[in-house]
C-alpha cells in the first residue's frame, strides 16, 4: 500500500481544536503551565478527571468546538519518560490508540526524555523519527500527522 501520510511540523499550541480530529497531549512532569492548559482543554470537552491515569483515551460523539473528536492524554508525572525507547513506546501507543478510533488527522506535542544518547539532537528529532517509522510500518492509517511545538522544535 502506498503511504500517503503527510507529517507536518508547526510552531504553535497543541490546544488548537481546528487542526486535527485526534489530539494527543503529552503533559510533562513538573511543567505546571502545560498541565493547567491541558486540564482546561479537556474540561472544554467535559473531561474533568485526568488523574491519576497515566494514559487516558476518550471519544466524543460530536466535536465541542473545531474538529477535535478524539483525545489522548499521557501524564508523564505518572508514566516516566527516561529514555528515547520510552518516547518510542509513547508515540506508538498514541498512534495505535488514535488509529483504532478512526482518526485520520492527528496532532501531538513534543515529548521530553531525561536521557538522550546523542546530545546534539533535540527530543523532537527523535520523536519525529519515531512518527516517521510508525507511518512506514502502518501506511494509510493517517492522512496528516501534525507535530506541534511552541518553540518550533520539530523543525530544528
């Protein structure tokens, strides 16, 4: 099967409900601002209990605003991301979950890990590689995958 998935990088916020029907929010441990933004975002869809789950997947019969209808939250306070292999598993679990829900357009923010084997690469470089590898193994599941970062890290 020919792979027609487009991987787009964008500087901005993951909380844009007009970007993708499936949104994956990775909540970094210790970053209170992102945690509060994620909780506000989820509550706009009627989701009020993000904790203490390490991964939460929910679908809505209709989008509340924009086109988002499927949400995946990973709480990295609960699920420690120590290595790039942890990042790989998180990317795969996320895309598996959104693919199973039937989402064709997906947005996800950056994942941080405590250790990187190559200190010249940013975590986003690894994450992009893992998304590309997933798309190669699972062609045709998604139309577009947006990699979103406030600093524009995916493009560096």
